C-alpha cells in the first residue's frame, strides 16, 4: 500500500510540475574548520493551550516521543495551569482547580490535577516551563464588562474572567509560593531548580485584563512567591506578543525598565529576572488558490525583540526564550476555520521551521544576545479528525512531517560552522519581503568531536508545485586523520517522512483499518533517503550530490 501511495504521489507531482522550468543547480559549501559559535538546542521546547491533554492517551504518547527526539532535556509549556474548571480539556481551555476560597474566605489548595499533569511530565522525562496562569475563579478581580469566567471556543476565549488581575495580590503571591513549595516537596529542589517559571501569557493583549503596571505588580508578587519557596528558581517574562507593534514593543521595553530600575511591589527588593520571553509569529494567507507563508513576520518580530533586549547592557546576555515561535498564530484553528492552515499537514511546515532555526541564530549573532529557545506552540488535539489542519505534531497518534524536522535537529551539536549557498536568500531580503521571488535553498551545519550534521532545505513562501533542485554539497575541513565518513541522509518531502501523503493516497480515511493505521504510523517516522554509505575523504573534503524538491528538508549526518 505504501509503495502504491508513493507512486501516486510522484505521478501527481510530475504532472503538476510539467509546465514549470527547472531551477538552476545550487552549490553549497560547509567548512568544518571555521566555527561560528555554539549550537544550542533551541528546537527542544514545545507548548500547548490545553494542559489537560498532558494526561490523555495520545498526549502521553507524544510527550515520550518529544523526549526521545533530543539528547538534551525537552521543555514543555502549557496554559491554564492555575485555571478553575471541570478538569476537562476543550479547544483553548483547560483547568486544574488548584486554588479556591473556602466558606470562611480562606485559601484552599487542591493539587490533584496538578500532580497528574506534572507526574506525567516526569514519567515522560520532559521538564516543565511553568507558565503561571491563569487566574483562579475565586481570586479573579471584578472587571467592568467581563461577566463569564470561561468563554468557549470559537468565541474569544480570552474575554473571560480567567484573564482578570487578582483581587488580592498578596493572596496571589501566597498561591504561587504554595504552588512552588508543593513542587519542591514532590520532586525535590534539584529537579525543580532546572525548571523555568514564566509569569502569565501575552499580557499586552486580551490575555490580561489589566494595565501594564498591574502586570508588573503581578510579576513582582509571582517571582517573590517562587523565590520564597525556591531561592535559586529560574524566573522570567513577560511573554508578550512579537514586538513589531508599538504596543508590544513598549510593553517589553517598559517591563525591562521596571525590572532594572524599580523595587518589587511584593517585598521592596530588587526584581529578579533570569530570562526574557516574547512571542514572534509568522503569517500565512491563501493567494490565487495556494498557501503563501510569511516567514518574514516571525523574523521581524524576533529582530525587534532582540534589539529591545540589546538596549539593556545588564540584560543583553540573559537567556531569551521565544516561548511561542511559530509560522502563524492560532494552533486550535483548523483548516475548516482557515483554509490556509492546510499547510500544517505537509512538509511545508517542516521546511519553514528549518529555515527559521538558522535565521534565528543569525539574528541572535547580529544583536549579540543570548537565544535559548524557540518554543513551538504545537502538540496534539484529542478526538479530532485525522489531518484536520490544526497546528499539531501528530494527529490521532500519527506523527506529521513537522515532528520530523525536530527529530532531524536532534543530532546537531557542538559548533555551528561556516556555510555558503548559491541558492540562499539573504537574511535582510527575507526580513523585508519574505521568500517570494527565488526559493531559499540554504544550509545550517554543526561539527562535534565525532561527526557533523548538515541540514538543508528548499523553501518558498508560495506552496506551488515546481521541479526539484540539483544540489551539490562540498564539505571541507575534515581532520587529516579521517579517511572515510559514514553518510546517513534523512529526508522530509512528499514521499519521505510524510504520513499525510500516504493518508491521502489511501483515500483520506477517517476510520483507518488496523493495517492502514500501522502504515500511517510507519510513514510518520523520520526516513532515510537511501541506504547509509561510506564516503572517501580526499584532502579533508567530501562532495555529496542530491536532488532537493521544493518544500523539502534534508539532514546529512556524517560520522567518523
């Protein structure tokens, strides 16, 4: 069945590309002897709105797969860790019932759901980025015009009182202290000291029904509570939207000034901040019947945020966590709500992610800041149709192509090294106009003690069929002692590492048979393009030729 599916896919590609001229061959050079700075595993961070999915069948399965994709710890961020409710996930909603007021108006804590969630993180071997939000029902202040506590999707879920400020900031601080104390008691100081505590989510927009000054107060009381329970805890924020708008930029800038110049509203002491977070997003549309991506929007927002951080000498080397960094905005909006979201099912999502990884490193180097993470706000949704077009890594337990680009990044370690490509679109051109003229055929490479990892992509904002590009990769700077290298070449494209193409070739079943489901599971794994091969090294150099389709990503792993 899989061979038949691939044959059908190949025939469709060739038919669609028949009228389009082939692109020029591309020459890529990788110089392992010219380091450009450390490679940090910025890819190993993920998040989702619905924290209650953590303990459900496919959520538990996916957490373990995320753990396995990386040799370094994988971090997980989730909304609604403090929200009140029935403990059942909905689109853009979850709850824990960790806090309530008893009949005498005294705080009462219930860690039942919290323990289920964080115990599952521990069992899966992932670490939490603890997002301190949203406001428990009994602690939420009254805000004019806000009546309901929970607002159900597809209405504006951020319009409810769960996004109100606290009616008592001291009580909020005590909640955060007790919450952190519970983690320390249950998991130990050493473990919880490796977590990150982030205060709230996107307080510059409707996720926060207060003023910036009220958020700063919320932050002060939250970090004071965390540090009272665990003095060396890692705390930060403000998790704003991408600072390309004047409002978001001003919020991030003013927040950093607050931390630098003010005293804590909670205790009158200097205000701790161990990392800075904000959310750069791309933007996609449908143009003339096809999807057009907007990588430039994500990169412009990142660049703007880095420039703001770089204005503060005290903070310029603080870790920056892009705690939502994605090709576009709404993970829970399927292609039924927005047809452009269909791109999320195929290899385009993976290719955009590969291109973004390199660009983010380049922007970090340009501003001399310290990028720690690009957190992909993508997970899975239970009980939805197969390939419904949510921004997810898996659908009903079947891995999608996007997950495989993160698997590709796993072997990258050591130093980033100098690369060049005749098919590269310069970073400033991507920032100004995206990838709308020529495709971006480019490379990111690393060198470790026992090998090298070379990620290639053929990316274009317009998702249109075109012929593949011939690519020649010349790898220089291999140690004179090395006479042979083993090449393992992995690929994501229409016929490799792509469960979506196989599913469509099956007839797009919503109730696949057991045999079909097994085939989909297999197709969802990262796949070799061909068998591993030994290459002779001549004068410290090897040459690798390949053909790279449009919207495809390759990982060439060399070991010696």
